[in-house]
């Protein structure tokens, strides 16, 4: 199978690739020996692909630093330390990279995050908005449930840990960042009692405090990897017998 033939998976699922998606490195004509699915094409993920005989990466996020959405890429930025290390390793492995972002959010990532959290069917399902009505639960108890379900040793929490909540919204992935303030405001208009986020920043965390809505932060990749693992299984069935490997990344930091 040629690398470009893998895109038939998206056609099979009636998913259109946006301008930010598709081939981001390498030749679409390479013969695929194996596929590694990861959240981002970090040096670690690239080396894991090479070690497992995979020459095609399918990643969710931008392969370059800083990401395109920031609109702050310096000129020239390709020769920066981070991008040089990533691109050199991709070139040395004669690899290709497909980015699949919004298409996978729509396919499974958002709803698989909710499933991983053990949430019920959404009370609100509009576009990317998901709101869930849950049994009355204290915020600290909800946080403990999330830690257990996602196998996380810690979380970040803004707000009153003793508050009882009944309605939660999911700013998954990077939608809890201040860059996505419009999405956060949209969730608040559904009168949520708490937010369970992927990644957030201090602007957004202060906003949650001023809105008087507790926010529990898991991490960007952590919130999206249940869906990416699911996608890897679906892609593996589509391209069989070509091996498809899921590479979990988790969080890049730890508490000390």
C-alpha cells in the first residue's frame, strides 16, 4: 500500500480533510511498512516509529513548533532547534507524516474522551459542544473519579473542591486555552456547573474562577489519546495486514 492510499480511510468514513490536514512531510508515494499513530510527531514518537519499523506517522497535532494556529512563526523557523531535530529524524527514516486533526475530533476523539470519563449520553450535543448531566457529585470526588479512570496521579483544579455539581462541559484538547475563549464562553452559556478540560492556561483558569465555575485540567494529549487509540484500531482494520501501532505520550511534565 502506498502512503496516499491510506487516505481512503477518511473517504470511507465520509470525512473531509481540512487545509491543516493531510501530508505534512515525506512522499505520498512511499510503500508503507507500518503506521504509528501518535498525538504529535515529537522526537520520541519518531524514534519509536523507526524502532518498530513504521515509516508512516499519523499525528493529530502540527509537526512544527510553534504550531500554525499561533500565527507567530518566526522567519526562518524551520531551522530552529526543535524543528531541525524532528525533521532530520523524519528524513533519516525516509518517513511520511499525515496530520489528522479536526477529522479525528469529529470521528471519535471528543466522544471517546467522554466515554473514558464514564459520562452518560450528552444532554447537549451541538457541533463540538458536549454537556453532560450527572448525579450530584462534589468537585473533589469528581476529580478522584477522573484520576482513576485516566490513570493520572494528579490533576489541576480551579474552584471550590467542596461544591456539588450536576452539569459538566468538556473543553477537551486545547479548547480550554484562552486562545479558544469563544468556545469556553459557549460552554458557560449552557449553564454548566464544572468544566473538565484537556489543556488550559492561566488566562483561562482565572476566567473560570471569575465565572465561578470549577475547572479540572487533565492535559491536552491525555484528553485526546483515548480517541487516538480507538482510531489506531480502526485504521489497523482498514490497512491490514500492515501493522498499526499506537504510541501514547501522556503528559510531558511531572510533579516534583
